[in-house]
C-alpha cells in the first residue's frame, strides 16, 4: 500500500516537472515510513535531499493531499541501507549507449540517475503544427545526416511544448539508421551532478572521455548550466572537442542563448554557431491532434467535443494536456463510463462557478498573503522586485478572474496610469507560459480564493 501510494504520487509529479528534474530528483526515491502523520522519503544523496527540501517540498505535500493523505510533516532521509536506491560510488557500471549496454572499466563512476533515450519519443508520434514545424524539419535533417548541418541545433521555448520529445526523437532515429552510433542524452542537472562527482572522486578523465566520445550529444535544459563557472568551462571544452570532430550537438532550453543570464559569452557565441529555433506553444488544431493521438494510443476514440474541450482549456503545456487526458481516461475506466464533456469539465474544475462574493479586495489580499507582503506594500509606491512582481500578478488576476477594465485595475492597485495595468497583465500572461513557479503561484492563489 505504501509503495502504491508513492508510485501514484511520483506519477503525478512526472507530469508536472520537466523530464530532467524528474529523473534527477524524484525517480530514485521511495516512501520509507508513514507514521503519526509524518512521512519519511528515502533519497539517494545529499543533493537530492537538499533539492526536495528547499525546492519541491510543497509540490510533494500538495500531491500527497491529492492522493488522500495530509501529512503534518515530510522528512527526507538519505537511504544508505543498501536498498535498490542506494548507488555505490565506485563500481563497474552498465552505461546505456543508445540501445546497447556497455561495461565501463572498473573504477568508473556509476550514475543511477543517468537516463538513456526514451524509446517512446519518435518522429512518428510527434504532432507537427505551425509552432514547431521548423524545429521538426531541422531535426529530421539532422537525423538523416548528423554533424554536417545545423550543428549545434539549439531549440528553445516554454515548458511542456514538446522540446524533449523532439530532440530525443533525433537520437532514436539516428540509432534506428545506424545502430552502432554512440548517442548520449542527458539533462543539464544530471551533467552538473556527474561533474561534481567526477571532481569529488577524482574521475575527471573518465567524465570527459564519456562525453567527448559521443557521436551525438543531446543536452536538455541547458539553461541550468548558467552561473556554474567550472561546469561551464568543462562543457565549453566538451563542446569544442565534439564540434571540431564534426559530431552532432543538440541543445534545448527555455530561452534563447542570448537571454540566459550568467551564461558565459563564449558559450552564447558557440550555441549560436548552428541554428537556433524558437518553438511556440501549439495552436488549437495541433492541440486537438495531440489529444486524439494520445487517446488513440490507448485504443480509445475520443468524441470530438471532448477533444475540443480539452484543447480549449489547456492551451500552453502539452504535458498538462496529456495529464488531463490521462486523468479523464482513468476516471472513465474506473467508473465504467464513456468520456464526455461534462465529466471532463468536472475533473478539470472548469465546472466550478466563481463565487459571487469574490471581489477585487479579496484577490489583492490573497495575492499579498501568498507572497508574505502587507496590503500597504502591494498598494504602495515601492518598486522592489519582490513587491512589483506580486503587484503585477494581482493585476493579472483582477483581469483574468473579474474581467475588470485596465483603468479599474490600476485604480484598485493605487496606480494612476492604466497603461501600467496593461503592461503588467501582458507581462504576466507571457511569463506564466514559460515560468512553472509563476504558474504554480497563480494556481495556488486561485485555489485559495475558490476554496
């Protein structure tokens, strides 16, 4: 029962966070104890413990609540009991190279969090639309002749729009045509972790050899390398070695190279050598095609009104769209009923009407409380960033929840110029499509308002 609960929690979290974050911080965890409303989660190392405590604790608590349990406290314990989650540091590991298992020399580092390509990510099941057709064409060209054009390929865009699927599809296609190719896929979080391990255990040569020996290097979420000087230096040399040898490099990010803060100029320059492509959120027709394709993969022919309902209510994140579909299909399977628009609306919460008593003051107060600000701060003249952003979110909420005019929004927040409200709403609308933390904050504020 305990394992089933934690697997259900992990399943929901996998749909919420990036594949790199899930593989690095969640995959190798387990629920050790559940006693007296205290949950103890086993983690493989101190890095994972720190991340879960400081970055993902609230996500875990919220997901546990969704699964029917409300712990008073969640603790994280490094699991050194010799279970399957405990990775020895020095061993003779199996490392995935494409579809092949290759034994490294004894004494090399093991990395239980190193993930190979996901064979489910192929060109055949990638839905092409106006927002991703250029990236799709470039990836197909690379798959046919890696290392000769578009090198490096830099794909960037918002969360959950299919970047990981597309770049892994390149690797899978290359392996299908040339099974002996050495394709290395890794998230930047994993690359950083391995580099730290290499320094700690004096295995820098093994680390460099592994990555510089690749025929194709695919790195997901490269923006997380920003600010890490030593790691950037190592990646710089790895990049140069591969590029000089005409080996293919594919990178993904949530923003373009020039917009990644604290990224060294020499890396920005190299990332721009090949082709940089901005992937956009899928349009309505593409979202409909994605829903229908995912449903067909479950051997279910979803009624068109249900397809259009899902595609209308989840517009920017394919991962969330797939999660909503999975939730709908699971509900219908458990209740032996056919999916329809009414069930979809009740599951997505869209059927809940806004409380009649909800007003501007409540929204502003709830937003201020979420960010631990006083009402005077959010309504006052201060321009500190930790006040300005919550103020802009409050304006966005007034527009999205109460549909107030911009002059009215400005007045409610103590501003004289309505263009400030226009700018704020536009800014938060765009940033919330890219920033998972901001989306989470907005969702939590709404949840509190409608509770």
